[in-house]
C-alpha cells in the first residue's frame, strides 16, 4: 500500500453524467487518488447527481443518509456534484450536514484539485478535456455540447445545465483520435440537444451534419458513430442525408417523441406537432430502409385526455419503434408544467404508463422476432455473464446478441452472425465463418 487517498464515485441520470463521471474518475487517478473497493473503504465519496426526475433525487437523499451513517464510524468527505447540486446549491449543506462540498454541473473540473490538494488545478483536471473513456472499453461517449435552449415546460435541464455551449471541433477530433489509439471502435456523440451543435470560428460555421461528416472522414478504426439525444425540430434534410449515406453512422436513431397529441406537444413547448414528427420519420425511413428507431414517451402530462393518450399509442403503432423509454409526468419544482391546470391524478398516470409499456413490449417482441434469421454484424463487447464460454455483442440497432465463438474472437472485433433465436430481449446467434 502506498498510502494514497481513495475515492468512491456513484453516478445517476443521463449518459452525459456517466461520460462526465468517467472524466472525473480519470482526473482523480491522474491526481494520484485510488479507487476504493467499496464505499466504506473510501476517504472521499462523490455522488454525481441527476435532477430530471423526483425519483432520481429521492435516491440521492437515501444515499446521503447512508453516507451520513458511514461518516459516524470513520472520517471521510462527501461531495455532491451534478444537476441536483446545481439546483439546490448551498441549500444542500443546510439540509444535509453530512455533505462537505457541493459542486455544480459546470464546475466538476475542480473536484480532483479539491480532493488532491493540487496547487495547479489545471494539472489535476487536464484529463477531463481529453478523456471520457474507461481503459479497456471498446465504446465511448464523446460530449460535443452542453446545456439546452429549448425550455420544455416539464424539464429542469436548462435551469441546471444552462444555455447551449458547443465544444470546438478540433478538441472533438483530437479526443476521438486519442480514443482510437486506445482501441475504441464505437463512439456516441452526446448533448442535451445534440443536433443543435453549432460552432463558428474565423467566419466559418460548422453545423452538426458538417461535424459528423468531418469526424467520419478522419476515422481510422472506429466503425460506428452514434449520437444522443437529438431534438426532432433540429433534424435537417442535410443531417438525414448524412445519416443515410455515411457508412460509419449507425443506422439506428433515438428520436424523442414525448406525446402523440399536437395539443400536448404544444403545452410541452416541444416546437413540433404530431404531423411534423410523422413527416420527419417518413423522411428518415425513406432515406434508408434499414434504419431502426427508438424513442422517449411521456404519459399523464397535465390535462392529457384519454383520447390524447390513445393518439400516442396510435402514433407509436404507425412508426413501429424498436424500443421506447417510457415514463409518466413527474412534476419538477421550478418548471412551468408544475403550475398547469388539470393535473392528471397519479393513479391514472401510472395506469396509462402500464398500458403504454404493455403495448410497446408487444411491439418490441414482434419486431425483434421478425428479425430472427437475419445475418448481421455485431461489435463484441465482452463475455456473457450467464455463460463464460459465450461472447456478448450488439448490432447496429443496439440489440444485445450472445453467441458461441467458433474462432478466436476478442473484445472489440466485428463479427458476422445469424440471429437464430430470441430469448426475452436478447438474441442467441450463430457466428458465421
């Protein structure tokens, strides 16, 4: 043992938070700290929090209670970072004396310096701007922008993340080149509203579709580019063309819907109608017939009627989403939707959510079953947890595949398989020679 201080890091919420936690962890290691085997072995505990839903915040309060109890038996520091820290600020310490430091979403860079006592903060956090990647992973998130300008009436993100700020393209290119050197084969470009990326420098403007094209032209070993989460209103024809024609862009898109009712979408301030959304999906499907789609859907928004809920189901039936992230409206303090009239009772919100889940489960099973027998390429990600003789991979459509290798295969390889059988949401496949 070298006596180095140990940290414990927990992450809640979106992929952006997980990407930022990877960066925080990299900076902590660079600053000379070590990862603890368990919370009770740590000198510092960091909770990277989420404020999007009340349930996420409730989990954080529960964990704070756990660490408060832990601190009674050993000396340790508790740091709250991320969106919940941004929303509550110093009120956190008043409410929870066990919390030693509160670090907002745009100030996470100083955590390593804070814990290591580094005199040069930039030395302690340099890796934050150059690495969002865990050693050995073949997939990596690459944040390209932060913040949101949309102010959907149910969403707290613009208040805790701030307005949109896009990274310089060169910093993105350099980061991706570094990831390729470390064996990454798939990247996911991240942003709260990723397709509104916009960077102007020396009189030249770079849009999101320009950025993807330029990234693709520079890649050497990365085979698949993904991005999340786009906004339907910012899906230009140029972007659709790039997705369809650029071979390195995975032919799988996650496009949030939220509601199938134009009236509800207007109340949500989504800036598109049911008809707009369907026109967009039609353009995308027409551009490339192999594209698969997933989405986000909310039920029980204030004043939503039974008919409007059924409009959501009918739109989902028309689009045929491969999968969906589904949830009911959860009032967030500080958003406009909290004060809207005709709040839907919680029992009805939960009942509609269950009907939505049952509907989509049936859809998912139908679509995935129809793909049995197909030959496809997968990226091998690791060993199956249930059988160490089997390997685990994913298709371009982000479908999980398990197969028994018939040749020497390693993590990071691309392998052709035949989808032989569907077990739950996982395909059992046969590797092709």
